């Protein structure tokens, strides 16, 4: 009976030792796995950071190109209207560029404004004029002008849009709302609106 008990104790001890060995091996493998996962996570974080930096850099570059194009368009139309100071047989005395004002929550910026003693012409300029630009100008910027500049509340106000490139839908949207449309032809200003179109008084 003693030998049996001793044998059982030996077996149990071996089983315990084997279990302990396996547990240690499992712990070792888990630690190695954790190290590999951590290394992969760090590599992934570096890749994500690099990609984010690249996206940010490209966005800034694209934004810079967009702003540069906008400036080119504004320069062209500003100098073109400055040479003429006349639109649809109306002579203007003053030409303003980037006229902006803020009043409470209301704010507006107007690329070019032609003014005389009785009337004014608001001109929205884009490098490439799209219908959404015309819609925003018509629904938001034009109505806000006389609220922001009450000194012109009694003036007859007209509106125009201008683009070095003009989408056909933008031209149609402008015509529908009585807004004049201009583009360039070589180095000259070109009016796209029909000759018989009567501009809206805003």
C-alpha cells in the first residue's frame, strides 16, 4: 500500500511538473506574441502617422493651388473692370476689391464692387464658376449686402458673376436669376449674358 501511495505521489508530482513546464512555456509564448503585437502596433502607428502627414501636406498643397488660382482670377477681373468702369451703359466712379464686413452673426465678403452715386454692381469671382457658386451668391451674399452696408440701402443694386472658366449650368443659373455673367477672351473681358437680358434689381 505504501508503494502504491508513493507511486501515486510520484505520478502526481510529474504531472504537476509537466503542467508547470507547460504553463511556463505558454507564458513565454504569450510574452513573445505580445512583443510582436506591440512591435506591429508601433509600425502601424508610424505608417498611419506618415500617411496622415502625407494627406495633410497634399491638402495644404491643393489648398494653396486653389487660393493661387482664385487670386489669378480676381486680379484679371479687377484690372478688366478697372479699365472699363462701365457695364450695360452704366458708368461707375469707384471700384472696390475684397469689400468685407461683419455685423453680429452676419458677415459677407464681396470680390469686386462697382459704385456710382445711385447704383452699384456686386461681382462674385471664381477661377472656375459653378452653378453652386451662383446659387450661394444669389441666396446668401446678395441679400446680406444692404444689411451689412446700410449706407447703400437706397442704391439700385445689380449683381454679376465672373469666371475664367464658366460651367454651362452656372451660366443658366445666373441668367435665370437676372445675374450678369462674365468670362475672359484672351486678355479681354467677355460678357456671356444675352444682349437683351434685363438684369435684376436687388
